[in-house]
């Protein structure tokens, strides 16, 4: 009876796997070549996931916008069937692979701004059809701010705020502008202030829009004294499966294999604000007190990836009962994504000039439950794996592996904003021809342990 050793490489985490076979090399595990071999592998591990940021743009001194890694666990399986000799002595195989990964992150970030900067903080997919333009400038003897904001809410009401330029060669000036739509289902708030003193001129403008589709807060200019604290959680579920067909052969003591086949992936993300984000605009002087704007939002993103994968692996024996495997894989997918969001937005307090006196803003609340938005694109995937496998019984192996995964297209809420290089001007738009879904990149780093048995 002709015998050969068969060593199964770990199913690459979140990836296809394939049978590693070295013909005619006596090892600790033997099978009869006259019979196809079937193997099962179970995998568990830990994963660190870096998803694209979405919903906010912070620029300027004091902005705190670090990468937020999610931590979690993963589990997978692999079933491989050897099909015998193919293609002039190469060994054929078929593999079925599946996995599921869950990752979670709970974050608190505080940004304390100094000097000029820009903030664009969007809830969900943003307002229905909104636009905010802020222009500020200053020099030793002048400060100027210009604000224009408009929105058409989903109920068809158009609201518009035009803030005339506020130019000052005096110690300070401020203007507070507000509009609440008649049906109570949307609002726009805006404010500007300028100042000239011994340190020179300064200018700032702020605006917020909220309707039943979503909301946004935008600020530009001198942000001295503005502090934003964000508390939020992010959850991700990543799952999929592959059916691969491959061949394996021998080059000296190294076993080589290649495989290709159809592949499917599913990625769900949920972003939740743990508490209201409160924006209390710092005033230059006591000329006016700006109201407090708050927002809370939740976003659900789901994406389906349909395509294929191809990979190569090389396994090199370390001893009679152990080996090291190095693998690379690439994939391409047609990707379909959707975005659902909800939130609550309020504005209250401050000074409202009613023409007969100064009174606080009454509480205005808008609850959003935005419609579902969809987008599609092409995504590319890449993966690298290093694994160490050792035999623990005649027909069983234990494998330890480390994997890095990259995915080129991961859905996130689109924030359509143009910011000047000096962080003094910003233009924000939502709706119309602007995208509601944008695409970022994902990187996963994982470690796992696998148990394989042959039958």
C-alpha cells in the first residue's frame, strides 16, 4: 500500500482554507491513497477590527478623532474532501468554509478646540435637503462672519436662514438667528460673532439643521473654548462562507496548494450615541447667549458581498509532526449596502430677540426616523496568514495562526462637506445629488486556534 502524510493547515480566519498534502513523505499521520480523505476543522479566536469613521469631521487644534478599534471574537469551520489525483499527479480537493465574527467598542472622546477649526457633526444620513455655508475671516483690525443655511424637510416645508456678514471694528458684535418650521417637524438655528481687541480680530459662525430625516451641526472660525464630548458604542457582525476548489503538490519538502471559488460576505454595523451630545457655544462677550443644541442618533448599516476568492499556500515541515504554513488570498465582490438611522435633536435656552424683549428659546425637539438609503460598489479583499500546526494524534492536528484581513469598501454615512485649507470656511450639503452612503476601508487583525480531524 502506498502511503503519504497529510497535514491540514488551519482555516485562515475569516477566509477560505484548503488541504495541504505532501506526497510520498513518511510522517506521523498516514492515510490510504486509494480512498478520498475527509477532514473537519473548528476554529475559535480573538479579533481587533478597525472600521471606517463616519458621521463627523473635526479639524483644528484640539480635535480628538483617533482610530477606534473594536475588539471581539470569531468562530469558524472548514470541511475538506480530497478528490484524488488530478492534473498529472497533483492532488485535488474541495473545501467548504464558514465563519462568524462579533466585535464591540465603547468610546468617550473629548475635543477641546483652540484657534481656528471646523466641525461637521452629522446624525444619521443628515437632513433631507440641507445646505450650510459659513465663511469667516479676520486680521489685526477686523473680524467677519457670514452664514447661510437652508433646508427642505421631508414634509415639503422649505426653511431658509440668511445671516448677513457681521463686520466689526468695535470691541465685539454678535448675532443670533433662529427659525423653527411652522409644522414643528424641523428647525434651523444659526449664530455668528466677531470681536476685535488688542490681540486682533476674531470671527466664528455656527449652524444646525434637524428634520425627520436626520440632523447636522456645523461650526467654523475661531473655536476657542468650544468643548465636545462624544460617548458612543459601535457593534459589528461579520460573517460569510466560501466553496473552493483546488490542487496541491510538492516542491522538495514544501507542500504547495492553490484554490479558487465563489465567496459570500455579510457585514452589519450599528453606531449608537450613549447620551445626548450637548453643544454649548462659548460667547466672546455677554452681548448674546447662544442656545444649547443637543443630538443623539443611531445608525444601522448592512452590506452584502457576492464574489469570489483565490489563494496560495505553502507549508514547510518543522519536524516529523509539525509544520509552518504561509498563505495569501485575494478576492473581489459586488457589494450592496443599506443605511437606516434615527435620532433626536433639540435646541433650547439662550437669548431670543422677539422685538419686544429678550427671552430664552422655547424647547424645540425633532425626532427623526430617516428613510432607508442604498448604494453599491465593487470591493476588493486581501488576506495574509501565518500558521503553526502540530500533530496531537494519528488523525488530529492543532493549529495556531495569525491573520491580517483588508477590505477596500465598507459602508459609512456620507458627510458631504468642503473645508478650506485654513479651517475658516466650510460648505455642507445633504440630499439631492449628494451621496448618502460613502465607502471606507476595514482592517482586521486576529489570532486563533484550530482543531482538525481526519475521517
